[in-house]
């Protein structure tokens, strides 16, 4: 069911489950996604699985193969560099606008994201911490109150959430987000801009380190 209590189509449920499993690392890059096998495992017909795979291909998380199967996308170094360039441009704008335009309710949501990330990081719960980290960035975009920026973020959301999960020092990232929250709350635009530059640089290094570690 959706948050409003309505029943979501089966394909949406399957898409959400597969997306979460890919972003959480349950399904590793290069692993096969076969319609028949997924339908049996999830207890659904092949049609919603087929629709889910098409949706995930469009989101950039899955690479199609001939006939009835696909694979979890293996992001290359070039893919990561492209994503990082786009992320840097979008976040420079979204964080600045969030500092200028945030509402009290939006700020409370951002604080809740930071608290959830800190709690998960201190508990060593990587899945929850990385999800909360991605939620933090998504909330910042909403605080920017720019419809076109929100539209662009929505198109890239799954790939950006994947990129935002490429770190291992959970507590360091959470503390950087807390510093950004404080600056946004104070509407300190110059400080926000400086922290964003630092955060992007540390995220870039963390992603490189994560990539090297997973290759060994």
C-alpha cells in the first residue's frame, strides 16, 4: 500500500524492492536479473517483473540484455566521474537555495534526516546510515523550492542515491551533514557554499576509496 492507503500496482512494489536491493548492495553489480527467477522469488507473475526491469533500466540502475533478463549495472570510472560532475553542479545550487529559502517544517525534516543518519552510523548500520544520507540530500533539494531543480533531481535520483552510498566512514559523512544542517539553519550562505565544496571533495575521495576496497 502507498502512504495514502491506496494499493500500489504490483510493478511498483517489485520496482521498489529491486531498487532497494540494488542500492543497499544486496544485489551486486553484474548480477543477473532473470524474469522467471525473480517472479518465482517474489511471488508474482512475469509481467510486473518485466515492467520493473524496464523502470530500473530507465533509472540507470540496470543494464538490459537480450530476451528476458538483465544485469545490475556496473558503474565504470567514467560513469562515476560523470555523475560526480552533475552532482557537484546541482548541489552547489540546491544547498545555496536551501539556506536562503528553507521553511521551519523543511528544516525539521532535515534535522530528522541528520539524526537518523547519526544514530545509524553510531550503531554501525551501514544500510540505514547510507539511506539517511541520501534522504538528507533529497530533502535539501526540496528545501531549495525550485520546481525545475526538483524535476532534474527526480530524473537522476536513483543514480545519485547510488553515488551517495559509496562511502565507508559512516560517522564522518554524518558529521559533515550535521555541519551543513547548522549552516543552512543559520542561513549562512557563504559558510554553506564553503562546506559544500569540502563535502564534495571528501565524498569524491570516499567514493574512490570505496571502489578500491571493493576491488580487493
